[in-house]
C-alpha cells in the first residue's frame, strides 16, 4: 500500500496510544529456557501493547492460547494507515470500524496463510477490558474487539467483554499512585481494581476462581534479559533489554508463559521497572505457575516512533501485523527461546 506523507503533528499524536531503564551495566544474559507447557501460553497488553497482543494472537495462534486486551483496538483496524489509526481506531470517529469488514480481512489473510488458521482459535480464552472513563482510546472499541473474536471463533472460543468499570486509560492496579481516571505515567491506576488479577484469572484460571481472591506477594525472581539475540533481520523499534519474572516453582516444574506488552511511553526507558515490578502480574504468576515476559520497545525517530509504541499502524513496514512482521517474528523467537528451540 502506498502512503502519502503525513503531517508531523499527526505522526507524533499516534504515539499517544498507550509506559524499565535496565539496572546495572553491560549486556544482560540471554533469556533462559523453561520446561514450557505449550498449552498454557498467552499474551496481554495495554493500549498499543493490547494491539500488539492481538496481532500476535492472530498471527501465531497455533502457539498462543489466549489474549487479554486492555484499552486496545481491534485486530487489523489501522490497515497500515495512520489516518485510520488516529480516527476510527482510537476515537471511533467518524465511526467505529465494522466487525464484518475486519472479519473479512482476517479471513482473507488466513486463506493466504499470512496469519494462523482461524480454526486455531478453538479452545482459546480472550479478555477485552476497557474502562468507561478512557479519554484516549474510545471504550466503543472494546465491543468491536470482542465482536470480531466472536465472529471468527464462534462458540469454540471463550470471549469475556469487561467494559463497564469506571477507570481511565491505563491498567487498574492495586496500590498504584495515579488517580483512577488519570492518563499519566506510568499508566497504573488506583481504582480498587486488580487488573492483573482479572487478566490472569481470565487466561489461566480454573472454574471456581472468583474476582477478589487475594494473591500472595511475588516470591520469584525478576531479571533482565538480552533481546538483541532474538531480534530478526528487518525488525525495528525493539530495545536491547527485556524483563522476565520467574516463579520459584518454575525452576523445576513445568510452567506456562504470559508475554505482557507495555503501552506507549510505558517502556523501561520511560518508567523504570514500574510495569515489570508493580503492575501486579508477578504475584498472580506465582499462583498460576506462569513465567511472565516483559519485552521492551525503544523510542526512535527513524522510523518515527518517539514514544516507544508497539507497531500497530505500520511504522516498521507493511507486514507489521502478519506472521512475517518484524515484531511478530521477534515474539516467535522469544517463544522459541523459552521453549528451548534456539
């Protein structure tokens, strides 16, 4: 698709979708492999990270059994065009994207084998979480995301739409410092809602798990890892270092994995260890025996991504949301490393 040049103000505005300087010096160690339960692998993200999570879920569905999208946009919404990303995909203006149109595109891509077969959605779990007070990404997009999954996955796919809670643009987090409606760094919101708990129960919980059950404090290990060895040729926007949380039990036992994608300006370069340490996923990871990986982007001006967003509109190339997209291939390499395949 050819694209006309866009005003700089629009490009910078795109970075509003969606925030660990790495500790120590020198290159971090490689990501360690684990005894991975390949049937318990999922992705989650906030804002641009939610867009990345759904892109990975569609493209690598044979390897990913669930996705949690917090304040995100539907798969394929931007169509590689920043004008669409900033309009229908963020503000639902002049109107929200249609489920039927997005589903047709996904079916065409599956038929062309540029994403995973849609039949791979069978048995997967999806949570779409969006606050009613979000002034950055329209809450109307949540129903579109859920509707798209239901249209493509049918009754074989479990989809939970949670869009009636009063919080703003961010991840509701117990003990956070930001106000519940404040779209400010680090986008962890004090609303009396355990967003990480909602995500983890939706993706890994069993029947009988209910909201409000307390998780213990995290007792595992949070460590840096070298991302450079996993970045494929042609991929852009990725930092040198990521984070991984490993529950103590996962040193010897089989464990699942959750890849958590941060939002714009929510990366390590911008907010330190706020997300990797304080978003709440780690204490639930102990309970559900899940390794949590926090991959990191970096800001850049070539390509133009000053706020370190995950690529949900095509700054890294036209294939950004397909299997051959640079950042998608990076996630595939990350899963390979976890599973000991590389």
